[in-house]
C-alpha cells in the first residue's frame, strides 16, 4: 500500500474512532467539585458549558413591586377562605403574581369566572386555594428542608398551569394479581429513573407510602432485614431520580465509601431526609385528597391525581432556582408554625439518631443538624419531652461500654439543655445494648437515640 493510501486509511480510521468515542467524553471545559476527603471518590464532574442552559432556565422571576395599603381583603372581596386578613393591596399584588407564576397566557380566567370572582365553579380555583395552603405549610413548617429561601407557586409551575415534572402511579407496577408477564415496571426505561431498566415508579412506595429506603442491612449475617432485590431496585430507582432531579451524583449526600453510614455522610443527607417526608406530606395531605375535584382528563391511568417528587421543585439543580430567596418578598406565603397540641391530643413520637466515632462521646458530622431539628420540635410543642438513650455494643468490656454510652447521652442532653430547655424536658434513659457485629465493632451501636414524645 502506497503512502497516500495509508494516509487516507488512517484518516478514515481516526474519523471512525472519533464517532465511536463521541459518547464517551465531553469536550471541555470540564470542572469538578470535591465533596469529601481525597481518595474517597467523592467528586462530582460538571461541564459549565452544558450547565449554562440549566442555569438560565432556573432563574427566579422578578417580584412585582408594591406596598401594603388598604383595608383587609375580606372586607372588599367575597368568599376569601385564605389570606382574608391580608391588606387589599398586598392581596391584589399576590393575585397578580399568581398569574405570572402559573397562568400568564390564561390570566385570571384560568381559575375564576370573571363575571363572578367569588364563585367556586371552576375546579382550578378549588385546587389553587388548596395549593396556596400547601405552599404556606411548606414555608412555615418545613424549614428543615426549605430553610428561609422558601418556595412560591413558580418554584413548581415555572409559568405553566401544570408543573412539567409530576408523576402518577404506574399501572405496570400494580399487577400483583398477574401470574405471568408482570414486569413490575421494569425494563421500560423512563426519564424518572435515569433511563435505566429499574422499576419506573419508585415514587409510590417512598414518596406516597412510607416504605423503608434501604439496600443493605447493618449486620453481615441473616437478620430480620426485609429488603428484597425488588426493594433494592426501587431504592436505586429513587436514587437515580434524586440524581437527575437535583443535577448531582451520589456524593452530594453520601460518602461513597460507605453509602449507608450516616455519620460519614454530608449535611445534605439530613436535609434530604426531611425533604422526603415533606414530599410525602404534600402528596398525602394536599394532593391525593383533591382527586375528586379533578376532571377525568387530569387524572392518571389508574385514576390518581398528579403528585410531586423532588424534580418538581428542583428542576435539575441542587437548590430550586439556585437558592434564590423567593419567599422574601412574599411573607404572606409563610404559614404559621405547627400549633402545639391540646392537652387531650396525643403527642407524636419521633425518633432521631446521633452517631459517634469509636471510643468518642464528642458530637460531630450531622449531629448539630439532627439536634437542631429536635430543638425545633421541642420549641413547637411546649408539652413535648426528649428521651435520650445511649446505645453500646454487646462485645468488649460491658462496664466501659455502658459508661461510654452514658457519656454520649450526656453530650446530647447537655446540648439540648444549653438550648434553653429545662432538665425535666430532657430525660436520660438507661443505656441500651446492641447485638455485636461479629465482623468487628458495630457502627450501629455507636449512637444515641432521641425520642420526642
């Protein structure tokens, strides 16, 4: 073969290799974010060029200017079941904002009969009123997730009457009566689970029901751990959704050396823990009860109402609209904190866990965030008490272990008392024993449980 032919062949081979490898890399610029200690693999690779379009699409809209003025809105308008005490100028400003956030093309007529604004004939008005209540609840009672940045209707709707990212119960995942041919929503790649073959509806179990999000147990031997392969695939499907919905990888919340260990996770994992419970509350307390209000064409294939997941608000970024303080100019969208229960009401039992290093009683990792949540609970309910119980392993010196568990409980109790709570509201319980892990010192034993009741 002569030299010109060899050159042509080499060029063709190079072009072919370029085509084959085109999907294996991204052209620069490439950047990375180190989310953990070097050597742990906790790195997120990003491409600023590709993220530019995402950044542009996640900018908060400008606030409509205005000042408080006029009498209460309920004295001017009829049938105001929410925000009736708001001054009329602020109320009108909020209504104008709703139009730009949700229905800029349809205007007020999307929810109202313009000949009689007080009328509740349109289902959209009934739904909008309830969504307003939900937004106020999220901003007032779920600060452990949304902090002070809050949310508005635009956070989910982005100028559309129906949020783009919602979900329905998957009919392929409800076929428990089928003896054969039931794929349980698998092998049908869906965007919600990263276009993988994982079950395409992990949301019903975890963002509607209270399924346990877990892959592996804490003990290497057979125990009462119930996570099947099916539950494992659901969990991975949910994690794929988190990754795509927030535009991050596993390292945003987890130490990839040991994904399940809380005390080696990032603070964002605690924020996500509250977010999961917030989404469940939104779906169960606000959206699902509205099913009968929607016309059939707005329901899913199994007759259920559209529900929210993490992507509904986040739209592909780690903080909705990159953390813009959207509720700052709309304080009327912040509802009251949870009211303390009456003496006759049953107190809610909630258990939170603080983990410790081997042989240490010093608070570290996400412990401050966990205890801050306990403080919120105790402040919100003056009748509640925190029962603090230290745990220790069954292996090793029992007396030394019990003393260490007690010191860890003292560390937690002391932090709560330093927050201003009387000693009788922080109760120390007897140290408990955890069955030893035969592979060595058990991480699950290095903990203190705080039960708010």
